[in-house]
C-alpha cells in the first residue's frame, strides 16, 4: 500500500466559534500574547511539508508579511486568476480541493496542513472524506 500522508486541519477559533470576524479581521488572535510553547506549533510544523490555503487566507497572509519558500509548497485554492506576481513556492489551483488533496495524500512526503480557508475547512464532504485529524485551539 502506498504511503498515505495525513491531511490535518489545524486552526484557532475565537471563544464564540469563529476563525475570523465578519470583516475578515484576526486581531483577536494576532494581537494576543503567545502561550509558552505556542500551542505545540513548532512540533506540528516539523510534521508537515505542504500547506493548502484558500485565496482569502493567502491574501491576508501576504498583507501580514508571511514568508513563503520553495521548501514548503503552498497551494492556494481560488476561483479568481492568480495575481501577476507571487512568491516562489506558491501555486494557485483552480480545481476542486478534494481531488487535488487526494493526489497529494498518496504522494511522498510529510503530512499536509489545511491551514485556512473557512470555505475549504467548512466543506463537510472534504473533511469527512479526507481529513485525518482536526486540531482546534479555542481562545
């Protein structure tokens, strides 16, 4: 049997159960002091080598100064065309998340992080068929 990489949803939600405010603001998360050990994110980051994001999460990450590299591929799911320029290591995907993720899962590598995109994460069919693990930190 081929290697089956885990597809992991690892997110933080507010006490009222949301990832972001209605306007997309994440200040409730980004302006708080990080807990000792930062909720195990270092160990988690060592267990993955691929990230799946929605377009809104990608755009917000860029605005917040996120760094991208070619060692960790970032696949951005979007119905809109890719921007004129974007960092190396980022690829824009227009096909269905499920089909793409299934192919990734059977490939070689570490686990895969679905790191954002409320629309991606909220796809019940995707989660029930693909997600190996769902980690939620509630603040």
